[in-house]
C-alpha cells in the first residue's frame, strides 16, 4: 500500500508501547486508527495524549476472547466504515520455562501472544479481502521468535509461531494485493521494558545485581523509541517488506544461527523426484510473493497452491 492517507488501521495492544508508537506513526500519515486494548488505564492515558484527534477511536477488548474481538471489530466498522490495516500487536510477558510443570501461565501467554494473533487475523482478514481494496497485516513477533531466551519458553514458542503464521498468511494473501509484515523488536522502551530508574517497584541496587540483570538494565536505558518502531512499520507497509528488524545488535547471532542450520543439512544429493517437487514448490512460492505489489484483482484465488493436507485424529 503506497498511499496510506485516509486508510483505517486496527491495532491490538494499541494503547501503550509499540502499538501506540504505530498509532502515532499512522496518524502522522493521515490514517485513521482504532486502538484496541484491554487495559482501561492504558486507554485513558493514550486518549489523553491524543485528545482532540478525531482520527483515533478507542475500543476495550481482549484479543484472547473471540466474541470480544468480533464485537470490537463491528464497532470499528460502524465508526470508520472499513479496515485496511490490521496490526496484531498485543502481547504479554511471562509463561514460564520449558520444564516447569505448571500449565496455567504457559496457557495464559499462548492465549494472548499466539491465539490473539490467530483470532484477530481470522476475524479481520476476511473483511479486508471482501472490501477488495488491498490492505496489509502486521504481526508483532520478537527477537525471541528468532533467537530465543532459555527462561522464556512460552514467550519464544508463541513468537516463533507468530512468525510461522505470518509467513503462511503472506503467501496466502499476496495474490489478493494484501501485504503481510512481521515485526521483530529487540529492546524497545515500553511497558514491558523500561530502565529501573523509571520503575518504582524495582528493587534497584546496581551494585548487588548480577551481570545479566545489569546488562538488561543498560539495554533498557538504550532501548529503541517505540515511535521509531511505528515509523519502521509505516515504511514496511508502503514497501510491502515482510521482515521488520529494528535492533541491529542481533544481526551476528542471526547469521550464526542460519549458518548452523545450513551446516546441519545432509551432504549427499537428494533423489530427482524430491528435487523436482521442491524446485516447483519454491518457484510457486516465489511467484506468489512477487505478486504482492501489483493491483488487486477482486475475486482472484488466494495463494494456497490448490492443495489440501489430510488431518489425523485419535481413533
Ligand atoms: N518492548 C520490547 O522490548 C519488546 C520486544 C520484543 C517484542 N515485543 C512485543 O511487542 C508487542 C507490544 O509490547 P510492548 O513492549 O509495547 O508492551 P506494552 O505492555 O507497553 O504494550 C502492550 C499493550 O498490549 C495490551 N494488551 C496486553 N494483552 C492484551 C490482550 N489480551 N488484549 C488486548 N490488549 C492487550 C496492553 O494493555 C498494552 O497496552 C508485544 O507483542 C511484545 O511481545 C516487545
């Protein structure tokens, strides 16, 4: 989408941090924004910051609750008539480690960080498609969706899954002129990450903190401004770029991880049938993604290759 003027964005978790950065960057482009958030206090603060701006509308909703989201989307359509850009951004911290026997916190994080993205996409994307005017979907993953932290299994699992979901959606929607981007923030100054000096609840004793904690505080002091992240999202929508990386300090680790994957492949050449299939599949995927920037053809088939997979169940 090259011209964003007058277009409508629906941003989950839009009342604080990165979501609010996107909202402000979109408003600066002449867009209308629906700020969908479950926190009354964040909504009140964001409303105050945007006081008098008729292009922003606020709705209280929980992305983990499908009926709640349907109602919020209906309200948004009543107010602005359409939705062109969906930002699946709401997220929470926590979830525990991979070997923690407690399921409750794991499920809580998955219900917001992964299911929230799926719920909103399945509710809003059909609306964007039916309008026939193109559009864009932005999914907020994390650097933890590329290089995970050992203590954050639920968080990393959800963020890797968001990336997988977004990659699949990208191919599905490209032939319809609807773009998809996936945002991978590293340290960004938001409600999730702030310097200890800004947090009255932090027991802040620099001299007693371990190396990792001290380094994390230092990163928080140097964290990216969420408005800059919002501007990077605007650029990605205009250019239809899939990957949005904001924190260059992770580049070498990503290169090393990709190299580890490359080196894990078998050394012997695969048989001809498999090579032919993969060459065909990769070519089709490339063609689908190349269609992403051309004009919309209403009613055109989406990019599913015309194949279906059988599913298995217990018997
Ligand atoms: N801040 C960082 O350093 C960082 C790094 C990587 C990824 N992220 C991701 O960025 C996204 C935004 O986080 P942030 O850092 O701006 O945090 P934040 O806490 O400042 O903002 C998140 C917003 O989402 C809302 N929210 C949370 N759960 C919700 C739900 N179930 N339904 C509706 N709204 C909900 C919150 O009320 C809040 O306003 C998240 O997906 C997060 O995982 C953040």
